[in-house]
C-alpha cells in the first residue's frame, strides 16, 4: 500500500506535465469544420488567426466580412485572416487563457483553451461583463 500512493502521485504528475508540454500551437479545425485557426506565438503570448473558411465568399462571390461585429467601424474587414485569440498565456496545466473574438456573433469573450487527453482542445468562453458561457471541441488539422 505504501508503494501505491507514491506511484499514483508520480503517474498523476507525469500525465499533467505531459499535457502542459504538448504544444497547442498549430492548425485547429473548429466546431462543425467551419474554419481552421492557426495558433502561434505572438509577442509574449499566443494568438489565433483564421486561415481557412469553408464558406470564404458570400453569394456575390465577395470575401466574407465581419458584419456582426459590435463595432460598426470593423464590419468591413475580412473574416479570413482575422485574429480570434489574443494574449493567450498559460493559466494551469494544459490550459491557456486570454481574449477571444467570435465573428459568428460579433462578441468578445474571456476565454480559455484546454488541451484534452485525446489531443483535441476545448475552447471555452464567457461573455465580457458576465452572461452566458460555452465551450466547443476542436481537433488538430491533418497535415
């Protein structure tokens, strides 16, 4: 019994350290495969940028714009290339937290990315100023 406790603690430490050592940088396929977001180093933190859209053009053949943005001056910018995560910093084993922007609803969220045991990530967000929270599972893009 005395051997079991240190062994279990060692396995827990190994599992936690493996999660935090696994990079979240790279390309991730969003929920329902609507987009691919590249997470990369940006200054002292990580950021995420939309690098592919399933529907990258509108009915007129024009690039999709950020029409739902709460800031009317930003509604003309293209969604492709948009930065959706900024200032992501480690906030626990296998967790990074920062700001997130969702062009689907035009809102900014306090959010976290959590690396799961199966190698996917769970993107969690809560509306700024309080309000509903949600999460989505993303998978690593195949090379």
